[in-house]
């Protein structure tokens, strides 16, 4: 119940309130989070997301017979999320740290999505019924990847629109997969 409330209420409301009042195509959550007064809310968002993804994906990975790689990918994604949140994004003042922040955040998101792809793929391999049942999840992950690419190309930057889309869709897909699995 707590995970459902987190996925369907806390994360969307927190994310949208945090991003509210900014131009979603010209700035990103890192810019908002490094404004005066935004740091605590930015860290809070990172903590909520990190804990949520960790809990949900660990429960899903528990269903897999061999999951060493997936665990490694998940933990690398979460470690990079921590580094991204902890590294200031102030490109005018400290450009190298800003570059590291962007790299940590981007690779963290890519690894998280890759972990989700691998989890769905391995769960699908259990039976023909599992493949049919998980087909919408494979399609959703492919769609998330494609739309994220379009949003990146359209704005020319990792924008708030891209980040909000990615956060909301991956949490919903992860939660629905968890609900379906019964884990």
C-alpha cells in the first residue's frame, strides 16, 4: 500500500510541485534544485526516488533465479543518483562538477531503465503466458525510451519535461509490474 501511494500520489505530486513555476523546456530539475532554497527539496526528491526504485526493483529481482547483473546495475544506478544529487550543478561557477552532475544523472537514469528492461525480459522468459502478460510492459519501456529521446532532441537539453516524464512513467510501470507480480 505504501509503495502504491508513493508511486501514484507522492512522487507525482512532489515532482510536479518541485518543477512548478519553471519553464519545462528550457531548464531542468538540477537547475531548480541548485537555486537558493531548492537544495533541500531536490535532495528530498532524490531520496524518495532512490528509496522507491530500490524497494520496488529489489522485490521484482527477488523473483528472478539469476539476478547478479541486475542487482549490480540497480545498485550502480542508485549510487549514481546519490552522486548526482550530492554534486552541485552550477555550470557558471564550477563547470567540471556540473558536467559530473549531468553525467551521473544521465547514466543513473539509463542504468535504471536498462535494469527494468532486463527484469521484464527475464520475467518474460519464464513461460509463454508470462511473455504475453508482460508484452505491454516491454512496449511501455520501449515507448518511454523513444519519447525520452524525442523530448531530448526537441529541447536540445535534458529538460524538466523529459525528467518529469521519465520519473512519472517509470514509477508507474515499476509499480504496475510489482502489482502484477504479487511480490
